[in-house]
C-alpha cells in the first residue's frame, strides 16, 4: 500500500465557549462590588449604556419564602415565588461544567504552607462575628505579655528582666538579641537573664520569647504535652523537614510511617510566628450582596442589595441621535455592535441576579432552622444538594456562592458558610461541623478553673449527647475555633482569677 498525503473531511460536534459566555460565567462568580467596578468600565467603553433607576417604581425584584399564616415556617413549608418574565435569559445551565476560564476560580480557602503565619482567633459560634466589625489588634503583643507577669511571679527582679526582654521581641514574638548581651545591658548574671526569659516563654501565646524556629516549636510542643524524644528529634531537624528528606527523618525519629505522619501533622499545626496574632491589622467592611428579612406571613423575603448594584439601561435617545448621523456601513456596524453589547450585558446581569436569588432561596430553605434558632440548627449541606434542587450544575452553585454575603438578623455571613460537612448523630440525620463546634465551645465556656475538660472528656460528653466523635476529631474542631488545649485554658483561667 502506497503511503502519501491526502485530505479528509470529517464532522464532529464540540461545545465552544464564546468570549461572551466566558464573561457571563465570570460575572456569576463576582461579588456586587466587583460588578460595580465592571459596570463602571462598561459605561466608559459603551456610549449607549447608561445608569438608571429601577425598571419598575415599586419593589425591587424579590424572591419571597412564605409560610402558612399563623404557623412557624418549617423548611418543607418554604416556597419559592416570583421571577417574572423578561428578555430571554442567557442559558448558563447549558454550559454548567467545571470550565477552566483562566481566572483562578478554584481558590484555596487557606494557606497550606506550614511556614505561613497561623494567627489564631476564636469565634463566637453561638452568633457568628459581624463582618462589618473586623477588628484591628486593640492590644499590642508587649501589653498582652506584660499583663500576665504579675500573676506568674512575685520576684520583682525577675519580673523586671522579663519586661525588658518583652521590649526586645520582634513582631513575630522572637528574641533576636543574644541573652548574654541582655544580661550585660542590665548588669545581671546570665542565670538571672535565663530566669527572666523562661518566664517570658511561659506566657501566652505559646512560643513567644524563642530565639529560633526550633525553640518556638519546642515550646508549643511542651505546652501541648507532645514533646517526647521522637518529636524532639523531629524539631531538631527542621532543615530536613524543609528539604523533604522523609526517610532520613523516620530513621532519626525511630518511628513508622503512620506515627511519622501524625507527628508531621502536629508539627504543621504549631504557629511559627505567634506574635503576629497581635500585629496591627487593616479593618475592612463587608457589604452584603443579599438581604434576608422576615415577613408578616412568617416566612422570608430575599432581595439583592441594589445599593451596590447599579441598574443599567440603554440610552435610546442617544442611540437615535447617533443612528441619524451614521451615514456609512462602518459606523452603522459599530453602532449595531455597541447596541448588541449593551443588550447582552443587561440580560447577563439580570440572569446573574435571578440565579443568585434562586440559589440563596434554596439555601435559606435548607437552613431555615439556623435563621430561626441559631447555629445549633445548622444542618449538613453540600453544593450538590442545592444544585439538584434548583436544576443547575454543582459548579454553577459554587460560582454563585463565591464572594457573596448574605445579611440577616443574625449578622452577615458568606454563602459558603452554610455549606458544612456532617458527622453522625443519634437521630440518623447527622449534625453539621459548625453545630458541633458551637457545642464544644459551649462546653468549654462552662468550665471552671478547677474543672478543665480534656479532649477525651469532651468526646465522651458529646457521645452521650448523640454525636459520634473521636478524641482527635474533637481536638481538631477545638483548634479550628481558636480554643487552646486544656493546659492553656487552665493557665488562662488562673490568670483571670488572679486578676
């Protein structure tokens, strides 16, 4: 058979994302404030676009979640209403796939690198913190440390040396000056300077006063009662950890794969820069995208926050004026293109608004108990559950809930907050991780200085309440909400009682 070049015709089908469709998907993931910036740029680029008031002078477009009169609404009774007909909407459902549009939508929620500062701050899980009041550090690291000294020593000389050392700490909580120089500057013996440093290193947050990363981690490991010979060997070889020489580390620590993996997880859970928790922070204001209010029927009214979302219209008068002056095909083509772009953008924003309201309405329906009774009623919820209920793809729900905030009487919450994993419970329906964290916090808040609960005791108490949790899971949840170990809490209670 002879070999040679030839031409063949073949037919195939493929789904191609047009630039407009890509733009519509990006608009769906953007917050209202980002949309406002986008609209400002569109107004500059398209002379036919203009800002105007609501299309109808009455109520803004709204979805109402109503309940039968005279009854408290339950999740099953909440019904979707509203959504009038308008211009043909963009069919985003037809391209509901996890497209990689190049805009980095799959963003990480946390920095996974162990070397990043892990500033820990507790949250009130009975009521989530108000995002409009994100705090800057009100107390400096030095003030926080000095306030603890009086309750831990009655030796004025040691206290004086400790306060001097606190003044030398950098913002990460490290002592960069050699201890010999500190002793010379104060005219004291080296052992007295060491006693002052030991006092500083016993203060909260754990790890302050360290002279190296290894010492900082070792202090925290001792505080957590995890500083055994194996962990000591691991901490002494942090350079090998950074280089990823796992086999060599396992030989030095004399542990197997499972134990080494646990040790590495614990190591990465420590804070390498504890002082940064008290560094000044810029405060920001989160503007809600969605407003949720209760209505007279016992249900909910859900509306887009139009104060941050300008309404676009086509300036018909200006279009007619330009059309009269368009005497050639080139100018007429340009004018038609701008008119089509304007209509498309208005439809895209309208479809975005309806999609957000539809998704938020289903979230409110599923989490009705939370909005009525608090975080203890927060149920496990996944993106797939919401997507199936509203007839959209999971990736679309993910985009809709990204960078969007909902305001209700309980505060301002990111839509992602309502999607929580679940743990097994006695009723068989499961409980959300947020509800479990709230219960753990409530149990710890009820502690007394003489009765500090260990993680094992917390796990046993939760099991009696119907939550199937292991001790390590309790410890993970406790650390996630910024609560210290039993030793740290015992010391904090003593300091509080002494003051």
